[in-house]
C-alpha cells in the first residue's frame, strides 16, 4: 500500500521538466575566460579562412597547381600574419614595410568577437571586460605564434616574437573595442570624462579628418599631374589583365600607407629613403625609390610652391577651432586661455596619432637604399602638432579679438 502511494511521486520526479538542450553549453560559454578564448579562436579561424580563400584563388589562377595545396596554405598563414603587421624575414633581408589596410581584417573580426563575448557573458563591469580582453588577447597571440611556426612561403617566414607581439597588440585592441561598446562601458566612460577632455577629443577628430582629406586631395592631384608616368610604370610591371588586377589590389592595400606619407610631405618632414635620400616639400635629394607605379607620382624635384602645402595643416587647425566654437552655446562663458588649452590638447592628440601611424606606415624592403622607407615618426608628429596648433590659436585669437572690439567701443563712448 505504501509503495502504491509513493509511486506517483517517483513518476512525477521522472517526468519533471528537464533542462533545455544546450543550456549546459551556454553556461560554460558564459564564463568570461572561456568565452574570451572561443571568441579569439573564432576571429583567428575566420581571418585565416578568408585570407586563405583569396590566396587559393590566386594560386589556382596562376598556373602553379603542381606545387601542391600545402604551398598556398602556408602562404595564407604568412599573409594572415602580415595582416597583423608582423615582419617577414628572408635569407637576405627583413621586410617590415607592410600594408596598413590589411589591419582592418583581423581588427574587424576581433571587434565582432569581443562584442559576442561581452554579450554572452553579460559583461558590464570593468573587471569582466578586463578578463575577456586579457584572456582573449593571450589566446590570440598563442594562435599567431603557432601559425608563425608553421607558415612559410618561398623561404620567407615570420619570426615567432613579432607574430606574438602583433597578435597580442591587435587582439587586445580589437577585443577591447568590441567589449567596451557591447558592455556600455564606452558610453559610461565618455560621460565620466570632463567637458574639456571631450572637447579636446572632438578637436583632434576634426583636425585629423581635415588632415586626411587634405592628404587625399594632394595625392589625387599629384597622380593626375604624373598620370603618364604612373601608367607606364604600371604597364611595365603588369602587362596582363590578372597582373594588373593583382597590382591594383596590392596598391589599395598600401593606400593608407601612402596617405600617411603624403601627410608627412604636407607637414614638412617628408619621407626618407635609405640613409641619405629624402623627399619633402623643401627638397628632393638622392632619391632612388622602388619601381612601384603609384610612387611615380612623387616629384623628381621640389616644386617652387610646394612649401605652401604647409598651410593645409594650419587650415586643419582652423577647422578644429570652428568645430569647437559651433559645439558650444553662444552664451557659454569661455576664456581665451581655456579655449587655447583645449585646442592644444586636441593638437597633441592628433600629432601623437600621426606619429604612431607614421611609424606603422614605414619600414624596410630589404637592405642598403631600401633599408628604411617612410616618414620619420617624431618629426612628423611634432610638425603636425605645431601647425595645427598654430592655425587653431590664430583663429581663436582673431575671434576673441573681434568679439571684444564692440565692447571696447561702447566703453570709450
């Protein structure tokens, strides 16, 4: 009798709702370290597969299928590491002049992965974000180190230490940007910043956007003026349709580097080629550039009006001052000293950013005259800071002077 009474309880226990399928897996993924590792692995695999498909397509159409599939797979690994700005080493030289545009591929994937990790772990605190970024970046760097130990192409390899450093830096920056946005910490940090700091960031963005627009304009004008030289060099390098397409893709990958070089030219320091050659708005001496079509747009002699290009960063400073003025209400009391301090901080930010980009945009293509090509980071950053600050200071001083003149007239009456 007792067993009969107790039987429904046993039956009800056996038929109680079970946990939904996959919940246990979601619980595991909701752990911040595990989610970070999974996110880093996903970003690495997607990047390797995407670049691998491009390399496989180029290999299949090049007529070298007899080399075997292992060759393009190893080449894909090298190209993936190059996208992390890890230098390639050959038997005779080191190649560190790498395309900046390729950085966008792993950074975008890491940003998406960081957003996923923050969403699945419900990260909302600084500690949660820190765990995801540190664990994910470490895992990503280990993957990059492993790829470097396996990948090679025609004797060209990537050393483990540069691969580890590139993977760690890019992994941390990409995951950080994604987690900050998804967790809402970016908005909270922006709200926490003092008003002067937010205004300085606005100034730096306005000046930076104007500088890039000016550099693009100068580059386009120089290409048009030297179009015949550029075309003839391109036809010599790429006589066929596939070669021309490959050259176009190669040029687009280096387009950000070239814009930074033009910006260095506009700011005054210019670019250096080897130990003694240089190209700037003031002088061109001993230049022996690689036979790359787009470099044919560089002048063989310094034009007489080229120093006037230094006014373009000054215009960027004026634009940043105008943007700052328009952001503020007309009735907000601001002293000239406070405004100049804000503009100076913004100019320093954009100068530091240009110096960092100048360091990334240059590098080595070999030895001797190709040992170093690109702008000098510190002089370029200092020149941009000084010229932007000069334009911003001049415009703000004129505006304050014009605003004070009617008051002086009324007082004299």
